[in-house]
């Protein structure tokens, strides 16, 4: 009887469990692109389900979709544009945080650029809200700063 | 259960480390990232730690305010902090002063610059000359220059340069372009568009050894493709085919050829013999997997076009040997702006017949009329196919 050939690492899949308990499969070669996942695999082995507490079932499929395209070398500008086309600013933010947590460099870089593009010319208040920044300047301090840096506020929409 | 250990999004975004925030800021134009200094006390200094500077004059009222901003930023920034990436786009204002730009470039070149992008918009009579200090800036890995002239120089030293994009650049003699490329031993990505030389002869240059990707678009003189013979990916827009000597591309897997057409030619002849030339090119690309041919003729509605084609319709002759890439390598072939003219059709037919590994033949027709398009599709789908898995896609 013919021996069953052992599966090569390139076709092996890894199971990932999201923070809300759902399980997704991903190719081992794609998992390698996410350093956090790879570290967990190195520590826990590739046969068990890897727990990802800070990634949820809403965003993980999108991330898997990106890296599926990446391992076939097909990521183009068109693909990336399409990838974020229907996402609103908050959805991109969530994806970005997940990419940061997963240490998925390529996606992280791409989303950094996309966030910067979305924030370009947005008001100061919008950016504050987006990053959850608390304004700890007094009104006097803030108006002094605005005066000193008047040249940098040209072109930025005023607070809505 | 596991949600006990997860952190809400709001907290996660506000606890992002400074390095991540600076990283996002590095993708913004510098004056926008400067505006974040009023967000909070923590954010106040972050924009000054960004290693990327991006200055675009169009966001400022005039050159005077623009230069004031650039000087201010350079002075506010910690002098020991390197500048990794510098992009400067300016030159349109009437009060443009090249001395200021020279000073900016000098300052930047001394700060460990890796990625330099200069886009000058000055009119030709006041064309900006690239300062010599750039040519010996040996930390550069990416250099992109647009709309400048190169003064005569003796040496170029870019030991780390991987990417070079030249657009609308003039060199006084071909020797300078050759000398420029000689100074880039590890170049991988070369893009040349509208580089003007006063004469046509370029002489020998060894193929750039690490070449991966080349994109060439030159009118008026014959680019020596031998320089990029090691490339894996090639996109070339050609206007004068009889000048083109095609070397053997040993590593080439993806090739896109755009047949360009200069409008100022009195007789709008569209390069007689180009399909035969194309088969000769295929002979020289033994590893080609992906071929795209785009007939990019501007003003396709002008009257001379079709008449001339009918007069000068060349005859197709099958090449004596089937190119090696067709027998085993070619996977996709794409013909853009297909018109169904005699030799074009014969070329498509030849590929369909001899490309044994072909997956997809994609044809994008120029024609709008659905009936004519349908006829073209029928004619093509009746051609015998050498590959059993070949799909014909037509739109």
C-alpha cells in the first residue's frame, strides 16, 4: 500500500480563533507574514488553534483575503484600491489596529498610507476624535500655538 | 469567554505608541503633519520626529511663504535627526528662487538621505539644474527626478541605489546618461520617460546586473535595451522601431510593449512590419510568461489612419522557428486596442496556435460597434489552439 505523502509546509493550514470565538483557516505561508501569529505558532505548535484575543470575526477575513493575494504575488495598486474602497474611516482604523497587533508589516504599511490619505485636510477635531486624543491644552495655550504655527493651518478644514 | 482579555478599540487606538503615530504622520504632507502639534501635549512634538519630509508648493500662497515654511521646519527639527526621505515639488510660482532649493538639497544630502524625490515645475527657460552634491550622495536608495537639467559631471556614485526614476530630464550628451547609469551598480528598478539627448549614439554599456523592473518611454532616440537586458519585468513604449535593437532577455517573464505614435508625423504610418518584429522579439525572450501589446495611437479619429493601413497592409509570414517561450512558457497574452487588421489577426492566430502553455488570450478591441466586435470574436475563436486549457477573453 502506498504511503501517504506528508503535507508540505506550503499547503498546510493554520487555525486561528478570534476574540469573539470564531475560527478561520489560513495557509501557513500567509501566517508567516504575520509575525505575531508566527511567534504563537513557534510557541504553541502548528496543530492547535491559535487564539487571537484582539482580532475579531469582522476584520480577520479581510486580513486573510489580503494575505491570500500576497502569497500569489498579485497585490497591485488596483487590488489595494479595491480592498479599501467600501470601508469607512472607522473600519480602516479597526483593520489597522489588527494589522499592528498581528505585526503584519505589508498590510500595516498600506493601511498607514490609507489612513494618512483619509485624514489629509480633515479638521483638527476629526483627527482628535479618530485617534481618541484628549485635548490637554488650555484655550490660551492652544490659541498661542495656532498663532505660532499659523502657516501650517492653511488648507485644513476648520472644526465643523 | 476570551473577550475578557480583549481591549476595546478606543483604548487601543489612544495607546498606540509614538512610533506608530509618527509612522502614519510620515505619509502626510509636512504642513498637515505640523498641524497635529495642537492635538495634545503628547502629540505636540511627534511631527518633528518624523523622518520623512514632504513639501509641495501648491499648498502655499506663493514661493515666499513656501520657503519660509521649509526653512522653519528644517530649523525646528533636531539637527542630529536624520532625514530619511525628502520630497520637494515646486517651481511654478513667479517668485521661485533656485538658490533656496539648492540650499534645501544641500542640507538634506548631508543628513543621511535615502529617498530623494525632486519634482520641479519651472518652465524650460528657467529649468532647474541638479546640484552636484546629489550625484555623490552615497546613502541614496531611491532617486526620483522630474523636470531638471543635468549639468556636466565627472562622476556619479550611488552604491546603494535600487530605484531610479527619471522623467523630463535633459543631459547635454549621451555619455552623461551612460555615466549616470554606470554609477548605479545595484539598480533594480529603472524608469525613464522623456529623457532628452542631443544626439542618438549611446555606445556600449554592460547590462545593469541587478535589474528587475524597467519602464522605458523615449521619443527621438533609440534607447539601448541592452542596458536592461537582465530585467524580469519590462514595459517599453516605442515610437521608432527600426532603431530598436533587441538583446536577449534571459530573465524576462513579463513584457508590455506599447506602440506609440507621434502625431507630428506628416504621414501617419503606423510602423510597418511591427508584428513580424514582435515575433523576433519573442525569439529573444525564452522565459516570457506574460505578454501585453498595446497599440496606443492618439487621435484615432483622424482621417489618414485607416486609409493608410489599407494601402500599406503588410503580408504576414510565419517565423521559421517557433519562439521557445511559446512552446513552454507563455501563460497569458493580452492585445489592447485590437483592430482586427490583417497582420494583427495573423499574430493573434499564430500565438493561439503555437503557445502550448497558454491559459488566457485576452483581446480588448478598439471598436465600439457590437456587430463588428462579434465578428472579430468569431474569427478569433475559430482559430486552432495549441493549448487545451486556453481561454479566449474578448471585450
